[in-house]
């Protein structure tokens, strides 16, 4: 993604806090994945992955979408 070490560590710390690195994690509110996407953002994750021939419930799909959110 072309991130600095500090940016990468910040993302990893957030993912650890959000889901303990379990990309299939879903909380009681329905937030899902490594970034606990919820509501419109969760729908956008699913739609983006579908349109890019990726599965939203895979680490690859979620990391690809995360990069798209950054850019």
C-alpha cells in the first residue's frame, strides 16, 4: 500500500483492537471484519468486493477494500 512503518503499525493496532485479527469477526451490532465495517460502510465493502471479483468475507477482499478506502 506504500505506507510508512508508523502508518502500518497504526492500522495493525486498530485491527487488533477491532477484531483481534479475526477477519470473520462480527459483533452484536453486525459490524464485520478487520475494521468492523457497519451499516453503509459494510454495504460498500460488500459491493466493492463484488464489483472487483473478490469476496468480502476473506482477508484478501477486506485488505483490498481497505486500500481502496485509503485512496
